[in-house]
C-alpha cells in the first residue's frame, strides 16, 4: 500500500490533501534523470542521491520542466543550483506560484541565493492568493543593479569601521564579518565581486603576508575528552532577576564555540554577526502568561540588540496540531506587540531533517529499531542496548527509506540516535529521532508518513536559522548535551542553548493538561475565560499588552525558581492603566436617592475631568437632577465614627457635585432594606464633610451587567495542591451583577477595547458579550489588592 492510500483511508469530512505518490517519479530511467540532473551542475554523486529520493526526483524534474531545461541543453551551474533550491526548499503551501518563480530564475531576474530566499519568504504567506508583481519584485530585489563602484565604496566603508581590528589580527581577521556586512548593506550585490573587492582592499591595507601571518589561529577551547559531557560555551547566567531594559547581557555571536573555526566563520558570513533568537511554540494549545515571558525575552533581546526573532512553529506532531492554534498564536504574538522577522515551521525543513538523518545513519550514529515503546522505555531505564543497535548501516538505510515510503506499519519501527546507553543523562540513551504516523500534516499534507521528534528537530532548526541565542526554560537543561551531540555529529553550526527559570504565578495554573481539564470540565466558560492564564483570557479581562510586558520586565530573567504573587501582576496592570484610562462613575448596587429641595423636572450640566491628576486628558459632561443612584455600600442605617458614607441626618459630598444630608429612609416592608433615600442638597457646599461618594443621575444613566473576577484558585502555590487541585477552585472567582448602572456621557463603549476606571471601584473593560440592548463590563483589576488573605 502506498503512502497516498494509507493516508487517504484516514481522511474524513471535508479535508483535502495532495495525493502525491513516489511511483510518479518512475516514468523515466535512472540514466535519463542522471543526465538531466548533471546537466544543471550536480555532480554524479549528488545526482544519484537526488534520484534515490523519489519525491525529490519527481519535484526536481517538475521544476526543470517548468524552466524548460532539458538534458541536452542543460543550463549554467549557477542557474541550476537556484533551481535545485526551488525543488528542495520551495514552500509547499504556495505551489501554484512555483512556475511564476521559476520563470524569474530562468530569465535571470532572480540570480542570487539572497534573492531566492527572499522569493520563498514573499510567496509563502500568500498560499493561493494572487501575487502582486510590483511588491514581489521589490521584496526580491528584481531589477536592482549594484555597480562595481557601489561595492568598492561599501567595502572601503566597512574596512574603515573595522580597521583597528583588521590591523591587529591582520590575515587572521575573519573576512566573513566583512562579507556579512556587505550582504546587509548591499543584499543584491554579486557575491563573487564582493569577495574579490574585499580581498583586493585587504591586500592594499595589510600588504604582503609575513611569516607571522602564516601561523595558525590559537584554539579558543581545549578539545573535549571523549568520555566527558560536552558543554556549551555560555556567559554566566544572572543570579539576580534583571530586566531587558538594562542588564540582560549574553555572549556576542562571534563568541559562540564551534567544533571547527570555519563553521563559525560561515555562520558570521551568513548573518553579519547579527543577534538571532526564536520563539518556538508547539501549535497544540493556546499561549499563556508563561509564553509571554518567553516572547518578551526572545523578541525583546533581539530588538534591544538590533537583531531579529523568528516565530517558529514546532509542528512535528500532526496528531495534536490545529490551524486554529496557529492562527491564535500569531494573533497573540502580534497583540503583544511582537513582529517576527519570519514565521516558519519545523515542517518547512522536513526534507533537510530527513537528509541529515540519512547522514547520521551513514556515520553509524543512528539505526532502525523495532522495539515497542514499552521495551524501549525499559531498556533506557535499565541502560541496556536495543537488539538492533548494531545492525548494518545499509540495512538501516534501506529500512529508513521503507519507513518514508509507507512500507512499514505504524509502531513497527523507529529511527533512534546511537548516543550512549550507559550515560547518566537519560536524554542521551538512544532517543527516537523518527517515528511512523499515517496522519496528514496541516502544512505538508500527506507528503510524509514519518515525522521527526522534538529533540531531534529543535536543534537542527535552530542551526538552519542561524540562531545565536537558543533561549529556553530550565527543564531543557538536561537536553543540552543531546542538542550539542546532534549538531556536532552533523558538523553543522551549533547555537548555544541558554536556560532560564520558567514563570510561576500564584493562584493559577499554566499546565496545558490542567487548562484543558478546566475548559473541558466546564469549570470555566472557554479558553478566553478571564479567570484563566491564557493570553486571550488576559486580553478579554482587559489587560493591555503593555501591562503584561511590564510584568515580564519586572520579574526579569533568572535561573532561580521564581514564584510571583498574582497581586504583583495586578499591580503592574494598575500602574499601566492609571495614566491612560478615563474616569467615569458607576454604581454596582444602585440605591435610589431623591433630593427633596431640588426642582422637579430640572437637570443641570456638570463638567468633570477625564483624569483628576492629568488635566491634559480633558473633561466630559454629566447631568445632575432631582433623582440619582448611589451604591448601597455608601449608606448605613446606623452611623459610626469610622464610617464616612451616608447615614440618617449625616452630610456627605457627592463627587464633582454638592453636599447632601439624609433626611428620610424608605424601607422595603418585607425585607427591611432601604429602597429610597430622601436628602436635601446644599448648592453652596458650605461644609467640608469627610465622606465623598460617587453617584449616577437616574434619567441619563443606563443599566449594565458587571462581572467581578478574582483569582481562580484559593491555593497560592498550585504545585502544593497535588491531584486534588480542582478542589481549591475559588467559588467567588466570578460574581455577576446584572443591574449595575453607569454614566458614560459622551464615551463610546467598544467591546474589548474601551477601558474605564469606575471611580472608587476599579478598572473595567467592555466585554465582547455586549449587545445593543445590554452592555457588559469585566473588572480588569481593583483599585488596590483586596484578594490577598481572603481564603
């Protein structure tokens, strides 16, 4: 059964997948294709390797056919290598635009590696959408002519900038730094001309080589002993929490330790010494406050150092990934104020990952294993070898190809890395690199039926993207040895992995498993329930991205276990909202007040400030009349010395209005509760009472629903709650008040964007449940911490 058949039997509903079969590649002979592939510049070995990969064989033939390249005519090698890149790296989601790109390549409009990568980046986000030619050509540098004089001037400029270092190191100076600088300044320049000009001007500055220049570079690090655990050269991790705005400092890219000096030189030549980070979420859930800290670090550190940050989806498990998660993650990242340099997927590199796996098999560093998951787990625990660990390399190569071509059943074989089964580090005990899953992938469809594991994929993707700082939480520290082992055995660039403690906030959970249980069990209304820790929940609750980022800045980066009170997060939010949010008056529990000495049928306009301490925010108008509402909490039937609200025969000030004195209380005969207060008012405000209460005029105020949120759990440290964690849910985490009243005056109340401070009450946002008939407000945060100690 071929891959197509295996996968299509599992496809249901409206899903549609590309049904490519490897057999499509066999309509020509090996000799025909070898001649064709060698005609574009591939050597015989590379041509035969391409033929052995049936999918690549078919794709490369298609690309060459689109470019009208024949075996007899061939093409220049430079052009052939660009077409080979199209065959191996072109984004699968935009295949209908591939002939469009091929024509640009064969016409000579796109002729450099930089241009071809820019083309991939330009076409991938389009998918099947129409290409805007002018935009495409601009992004790819089509028609841009870089003159020899421009190259000469730019080289001279960079050499002047680096002159002191060049003269100090002479011919041992890393020319890759200059090449990278030129690539950044003149991205569309001819690489050969750039290199030639650099050589020419360096010779002019340094003169002939001396005997001293011929001496080899000193080794930057002693060679590691065979039995020692490899380590990554990193700067010391800060002990104290620090913020990105001041003292977060890591190593410089040129200080990255590599297996060989030329690996670092090549990396610097490709990146120009630029800081490169990545935020790599798995698209199997929604982002939470812990991810906010990671985004703040990765995007923030890159931005602070004029670098770039990739948003890379670690999509190696098609069983758990959904398009909605991808959409939500991109949306949350953008809302948080982060702009990725590029959005990538691990699946973009599936072909390269497969090719690297073949390399490891050929080097005796990987093998096909038939142990069950249970047998494998037992063997790794007991440090005993798999019976297939020493199988012949050719046998593993054949079986790995059979896995790829759908000839082996799911669960019957895996590719394992041949690390060290006796290692004290469990991650080094021959972890699985590939497993069989006959499940279509959201990005690649049914092209693959084997998928790489996270541990195998993550480090290679970091290397491919030339990441300079692989920042991750401390639970990945144990994986650092494996991370380095894979890259060193492939002899490719090794990004340094740097770990920091994960964020823990009191009275909430960040575990994906627990969040799913809360949502699935109906304990909350959904993933954006404002009591959850997800980014979308904080967004609905009314937190701003600035408030969340400010919190992340304040908690800083440390290797020490960190646990922060929820009240600290709320205080960061208060500080962010205070100067920005306009003030309005609202009463949550309305109590009617009638002014007996105010004329019936008459009202007056009062001008009140939008922000009492910031006059530049302006003013708005409200009405005052014979009847208005105060909050029930601001009235007592019996007065006391420590109470400053309204009571019988007591005077208080109405905010922005007049003094009133209670002269009569009308009670509900059944419940013995006040239903109306009768007062007189002093238009001159003769006295200065201690009490100052808020109010809303009856005829111009409107009824609203208010939702008061508190932390979801009574338990502060949820790690201590154990398996009975659901029993610690706070029964008062949501209180709904259906009949509150507000005086919005001229303000527009837009769902999920309009925020207000209800004076003397707290900060609120208009909820998405708002309709034309009913406005709904969520409490963002109280004016001060009222939850602490309430258990």
